[in-house]
């Protein structure tokens, strides 16, 4: 009887020792297997870090504050940490802290950051905000407080990877005149939505020239999904004399604020606009396709 009890005691002791070792490994030794760290990124290192994404994972940046006066920032940090844990190995996660957030955008550093985000067409107007980057390029902005953040970010990078892996085709952009627009839009019954860009080849409209390049690039990849067409106004101010064109836009309640402007039509109906300028135009159109066809 004593031998059996001694054996049980030894077994119990061995189990206890192994449990202690196991819990020490889990809780005392950091490991990427259990969590995805969110690193702090200095504000003046943001652009440098983005340029390092060519050979690394995409990055997700949470612009936030911990000065105590941003009631949404704490909640956003919680969501961001949960997202980091759920998407480990998909993104690298960074937090950029702005203190005090109420005055940050008025500082020289804040103004430089605002200017950078305006240049990449993802305007940074408030905190908290999440911005995604991949291959040195902006991907999109994501709500910092939405519980659906994980799925949104998973889908965003999936679309990015799928589109960037597609083979390039030839430029496929039709050229139509302003008077032809109503008929072209109204009679087009191809299942592809129309991406119609009002633009110019006038050197005085530098945004038009940049936008034309983005449209052409998008057409190389998405011509099977969209029919691309440009309407050129040379010089660019000549659009002001196109009364029929302006009236057509007015009937659709489209406020033309300048060139270039990219409009989307499907089955004769106006579906909305997309930002022409921005290297994520192809991604925006890819994400919009299901909504354009189903709304």
C-alpha cells in the first residue's frame, strides 16, 4: 500500500512541475505565437516606414492620442489590439500618438503629416484613424472604432494582393466628346459599369495629367470589369462653355468642383464618383464593383 501511495505522490509531483514549467513558458516568455505586438512609431518616421514596405508585410497605422481628452482613442486602441491579435502575420501594426490631439494639427509636424496624407489622397482630418499601406503605396483608410475592423482589413489586403498579382493588359480607355456623353451613358448595356472621367490633356491642369495616368493604369487591369472612357476638355477651362454637358451633370445632381472628375454609371444610372487621383484607384474600383452592380 505504501509503495502505491508513493508512486501516486511521485506522479502528482511530476505533473505539478510540468504545469509550472508550462505556465512559465506561456506567460513569462514573450512569443509571437500568442500575441501580435502593436509598436509605437514616431511621427517623423511614418513616411520612412511606409517606404520600407516593398519587401515586408503591409502595415497598419493607428493615429491616436493618449492625452486623456480623446474619449474615442482608448476604444480605438482596444479594437486595434484585438485586430492585431486576429491578423498576426498579415500586417505589421503601429500606433502613432499625437499629444495633445486638440493642438497637434496646428503644429509644424502636424501640418507636414496632413500635407503628406493629402498628397496620397487619404486625408488625415481627425483621430483616431487607421490607415493601411502596402508595397510603398497607400491602400485605404479604415474606421478606427468599427467592430468589423478585422474583416475590413482582411478584405482590403486580399483585394490589394489579388489586383496587384494580375497581369497587365493594354490601355483600354475610349475617348468620347462632351455632346456624346448622354447617349453613351444612356445606351450602354454592356454588363460592365462605365468609368467616365472628365479630364484634360492641357499642361496647365497638372492634376488632369496625373489622373489620366491613373485611369490608364486602372484600365490595364480592370477592363474586363469596367468600360473606361475619357472626355477631354482642352484647354481645361473650356468645360465652362459646354452647356449641354453642365446641364447633364446638373440633372444628375452632380456638383462639378473641378477636373479631373471620375463618374461611375451602370445600366444607364449614375452610381457615384471615385477619386481619380490616387494610386489606390484600382483598389477603390475593385471594392466598389459589387456595390455598383447591386445597389
